[in-house]
C-alpha cells in the first residue's frame, strides 16, 4: 500500500485484519514505517470507553496509566484491572476518552507532562476536535482523531469490556500535519485493542457518520416519538418492522444532543435529502377521513438571524426534546419489549463459517438454557460476527460460563437494561473445536 492514493482501498494488515482507507489520508503512505507499538499509554477518561481501552491494552501487555476528573471512576477502573493511577509518568501515547468538547483543552493541559507522546481521541465527531486543537495552537502533528465504531448505551467503567472493540472498525483521521510516527502509534493502539483501522479524513468521517449514524438516530427517535399519543389498543399492532426501526430510540438524549450540535453542518444535507424523499410521497397522498395522529406542533426558530451560540442552544433543546420523546415512545411498546428489559444478554464472538451459529445454539441447548431471541451482527471487514443471545433473567451467567468452558469468547449483560455487565472472558472459539453441526 506504500504510495497508494486510491480513493478507496483496503489491505490485510500484519495480523490478518482488513484495514481500509477512504480518500487520501495524510501520512497514510508512511504506514509501513517500522514503529514499535507504544509500551506505555495514558488513558484520560475512565468511563465505559476509556476503561475498555485500558482493559484491552493491559491484556496485550501494555503499561496503562489512568486519569479522570472523577477519582471514583479511576478507582473503579483500577479495581477491574484497567491500569494504574497516573501521577506524572511520561508515556508513549495518550488516549483521550472524554467528551469531544474537552479533548483540545485536555491535550494542551497535558503537553508539559508529555513532551514526546502522540495523542488520539475517540469522540464521535472529528472535524470539531481538530478545529479546537488548531484554534488553541495545539500540536496537530502529534494528534490523530479516532472513532471506534463500537460502544454501548451504558456509561461508566463498571460496564467496560476488554472485548468491546474486537473486529470493529475504528476510524483514524490524521490531520494534514500528523507525523507518520504519531499515526503509526495510534494505529498500533487500535490494533492492540483488536479493532480494524479505517483511515479517513475528518470531513469525510463526519459526513459519513451524519448519514450512517446520526440521521438514523434522529429518524428512529422521531418515529418512536409518534407512538406517544397512540392508544394502547392500536400499539398492540406494532410488529417487528416498527420495533427494528425504533430500537435505537432508547439512546440517551444528552449524548445525542451533544453529537448533533457538534456535527450540525454535516447533518443538513442527509436530513434534507431524507425529508425530500418523504415529502415527495406526502404530496401524492389523498387527505384521509380519520387521522390517527395530529401532526406534532414544532416551535419555529426565531425569524431573525441568530448568533452561533443561540442557534446551537436551540438545536440542543430540539434534539433533547426529540430524543426524550423517542425514549417515551419506546416505553409505550407492549409485552415483548417490556419483557426484553428483563432478559439477560449473552454476546458471543463467532467465526464467519458454516455451522458456527448452529454450534453456539447447540451449546446453549446442552447447557439447558432456552434462547428467547437472537441477533447477529456481521463485521464485514473481519471474519467474525457477534451473536447476542437473549435468555431469561438469571440464565445469562451460567450460560456464559458454560460457553466459556467450551472455548467461546463471550460476555454477559444481566438484564438488557439492568445495572451491570459482567465480562466472562475465555479463549476465543475461532480456531477451536470442529463444528458438530456442520
Ligand atoms: N459510549 C459509546 O458507545 C461511544 C462510542 C464511540 C465513541 N464514544 C466516545 O467516547 C468518549 C467517552 O464516552 P464514554 O461512553 O466512555 O462516556 P462516559 O461518560 O462513560 O465516560 C467519560 C469519562 O470522561 C471523564 N471526563 C470528562 N471530562 C474529562 C476531562 N476533561 N478530563 C478527564 N476526564 C474527563 C468523565 O468523568 C467520565 O468518567 C466520548 O467522546 C464519546 O463520544 C462513545
């Protein structure tokens, strides 16, 4: 791949995972630079994501130091083995696992203590972070924006998971001045976490996630919000299509308000395109005799031009209200989804080959556990998938242990909306026992 400038390219990296490159990526041609992976990493922000990074790196023998504005979170992360308390140790690389708006300030604050380290972050929107560092005069040559396409709807170190990133794409956005050494170090961190690097520039990343992640969230929330005034009797007719389309409307409003505000410019085009498509259908619809729904009252924005801060404040309020209404709509769904809140989830990594799913289900049957539902998520860039088995509350941990004993790599989340998750780590089944189910 040295010297490649193709707009879309991919290749197998040294560990067999398929790296991808979208667009011309600064310094990408230097990626074969023989740079040793960082042997020490400081993780700033010991929430769900930062603690998961710490656990993953520790498992690969990296010295991990931890820091957070909330000391209680550092202690929880240390208790579960994600690393040690950072005091002033000099490291090779710093992962800023904190909200995007805080990344630039935190990087600058750490520079005197970390004179040579490269830095990366994991926030969901990339251009605004790069802009903030530039505005504050930070060293963009030592920075690579990152965004793991993995996560959970839960927050805090107690939900962290060393396997969270396995096989997942992890966007890497080098700046125009990022050094090859910084890029290689960040890429090594990503690979040590088990993720698959995708090299893309920040603008294209933000446009992509606006279409592929942020627009679906707003759409799901808006759809789910429409269920709020619908009578119970009618909601009983909600089928799998409605449930699938609104699943992500359970997400937290505060998180999404922040994401939408920081990626507002990139969202305009896909949102306009979606509305135009729906509007074309609307125009051809005859008036109906009896409407199930009144159109929602949407407060118009002020007609006079607004300063940026006021505009962002209004956008934030609208998104908060929309996502909260979507949460309410989901809570109104009858039976199955209410029961789903009480199910344990067992998430297992399966190899993408014939018979693996059957082998997993047979193992669950042999453990005497009834699988209520299941969901398969494929990783196109990696020859694995993640299967979520939904089982009765209380059955998740015994099933996880039984699967682990047979060599499956899995983790258990007691109660889909329950208070804690429990990692049940075991040797991965990818090259393991032959399938008995063909
Ligand atoms: N949760 C997900 O599914 C997901 C997925 C991809 C990316 N992300 C990104 O990962 C980052 C962390 O998210 P999370 O889910 O772990 O959130 P979280 O709330 O679980 O953890 C964030 C942690 O950062 C700490 N923090 C905040 N500001 C800080 C500062 N200035 N200095 C030190 N610590 C600070 C908080 O105390 C908290 O412990 C965010 O940028 C988020 O957008 C999250």
